């Protein structure tokens, strides 16, 4: 019985997140207030604020719920392939996931724009996982003599940066998939050519 | 006297653009309607619509006024420098101009976001000028034996793509300048290393 209250708080938190997502999907991110979410749950706004002190923190929690366990995006790539093919396969997998995110949750576009200066933790953690995966592929390429690079962590960060135009939700939301895939292929060619030539 | 009416129309067009910019700067891009612009000029909305059939077309004209003659951004770079230094100098000049644009016209951020699906002509023309300048530097690098690249136009497009994270107003608006300059330097290193290695 001692754990009851804590568990209840966690359940309330999940209820708030689910209702927020439902309302965002129905009415758009900007139009929905914390008060709207509270009233749809027959709760007081103060009670919602007890769990999320701002809409930005609510968004952070929703993003973490989506991205925190998107493990299939970071699953192993076939390490018998040349590093260029591994990079391309990882990038196209992410691109595909991001396009699906945008399509399934159209409010994501509005959400990203509205919170672009909030520097959300969920976004940072997601970006770190991308850099980590890129770093693994680059390090393997170095170990096998395909790539030459003094600082693989710095290289991974730059590769993540240059991929913004095929991964960032705001930059890809209005482009068609074929264009994006073609662009991703060209960028991976550049990255692969650069990494053979010690760019970092 | 025969030219009077035409001249008047051009003047009216300029008055509308100047008033629109003033109001955007005062109240933000989203909050200002075509009717607001008309009433501030003591004109009928119909008269404004005669010149600009939509807010997107108005934005296009404002952007063209700003970007159409931003010739100093595309001025010659010192061609005695190695192509890497030329690339960096051009990219840093653009980055600086974009940060100034954002600071001097804070509504640009809102404007870019609101019109991101309008695919404005002014944006296309600006992007083409960037690709053209990048193409010139790459072609010179090829001519002098520094770079190896089968299709310089395709390479210029990819280089413009990878520069989004240091040039696109939405991606740079919230980062500090030192971070952006450092990121630009790393990307130019990658591009330079790639172009020595026939990536295209």
C-alpha cells in the first residue's frame, strides 16, 4: 500500500500525456492549452501544472515517450557491408521514420517550430543517439582501413549536422520522399569521400 | 504623361511593401492581415489585393526586395586563395548576412515558417545564386587540380544542401554565432576533403 500514491501520480502523468496527444492531433498544437487538457480530463489546471510546469515540459515528455524507445531506428546495421552502405542504410531508415512521424502526428511540425528555442532534453538525447550510431559506423570504417579520421566523435557530429536537410522535421516536411532519398544518397557519397580523406 | 498611371501603380506597390514591412516589424508577421496593411495606407483591401493576390505573394515580393540585390553577398572571393579558403569565406559571409537579416527583421523567422510550403520564387532564386557561386569555386578547384568531380553542378547542389544547418534561418536563429562559425568550419573541411576525392 505504501507505493499507491506514487503509482497514482505516474498514471495521472500518463493520462495527461495521452490526452495532450489526442487533443494536439485533433486541434493542432498551438490551439490546445494546458487548461483544455485539464478540462478534458475533468482535472483542475493546477493539477496538470503539478506534473508539467509548462507546455514545453509537456512536449518534452511526449517527445521522450515517442523517441525514447524508438530502438528499431538504432538497431544494428549489417556490419559486413562497406561503411558507406551502412551509413546510407542508417540514414534512410531514420529519414523514413521521420516522415512517418510527421504523417502520423501532423502536429509535430507545429510542435517543433513552437519549441525550437526551448532546447528540449528529448531532442538532445535523440540527437546524441544519432551521433553515437554514426560514430560506431565511422570507427568501424577507421578500424578496417576504409576511413581516416583523427577524431571520430567530432566527425560524427559534423555528419549529423550535414544530414539536417534530410532528417530535420522542418526541412523535410514539405519535400517528397524521392527527392529526399536522392538528396540523402548524394550527401552520403560526400561524407564517404570525405571520411576516406581525413577531414577531421 | 502617358507613363503616369504605370508609374503610379509601381509607387503604390512599393508603398504597400514598405507598410507591410513596418507592420510586420511592429506586430509580427502572423498578426498582420492584408486588411491591416490597406487600412494603414488608407486604401481599400481590394486595392491591395490588386497588387498582391495573397499574403504569400506579398512575402515573395518583400523577400525579393531584400535578397534580389544583396549583391555584396555574392561578390567575388579572392581567387588566389585555395578553394577551401574561398568556400569558407563565402559561407561565413552568407552566415553573417543571414544572422543580420534575422536580427534586423525578427519577423523573418515567423515569415519563413509560415511560407515554408509556399515555395517562394524569391527563395528559389536566392538558392540558385548560392549554388552558382559554389559551382564557380568548385569548377576553379577542378581546373587547378585541387578538386576531382565529374558533375560540378550536382556537387554544388549537395554542398548547398549540407550547408543548411549553418545557413537556413530556422536552423540558425537560436544558435550563437561562435557555435555556427565553428560548425561551418567543420563542414567546409568535410566538403573540401570530399571534393578532393571525386564524390559526385
